[in-house]
């Protein structure tokens, strides 16, 4: 309960406020997508599964730079990887936050998913 409520809804808002852990998860995801290179990589991986070399070619970046960004996106829980032989493939994680971020990016940028 707030010590000095100004509005009858104030206490309800406080009771329903997301947990610190939930906010940290969202903040970390948004922090990682605040970098234009990571945002482009994330958007690409929302539409396909790719290896580092193809991601590098698609984004015009070096493979080491892409690997660095992939690690940060993976640590934030935004992407996942799987190995096929010697090759590692990356794609967007299958989670509510990833789906919502993907849709938000496309709405804000006024782009649509490729067919």
C-alpha cells in the first residue's frame, strides 16, 4: 500500500506490478536489441535458421563480429542454437517475449514478414 495514494487505482497498480526478475528479463532483451547489428540479426533469425557465415554475408559483417552478437542474443534468451555436424545453426527462441518483440519490431519499422 502506498503511503500517500493520489488515485484509488494506485494500490492496485502496485499489487500488479511485474516482479523485479520479470522486469530484468525484459530490460536485458531490450538492451540487446538496442544495438542495430543485433536487431538486424534477431529480425533475420525470427524468419529463418542460419549459420554464422550466412548471417555474416546477409548483414555485411565479419564472422567474429556476428559470433559476438549471437552470444549476447543467446545469453539474453532471444535465440537458440543447434549443431548439425560441424555447423552451428541459430534461430529465434520459441517464447512469448521473442514473438512480441518480433511483432513490435515489424510494427515500428512498418515492415512485414517475408513470404
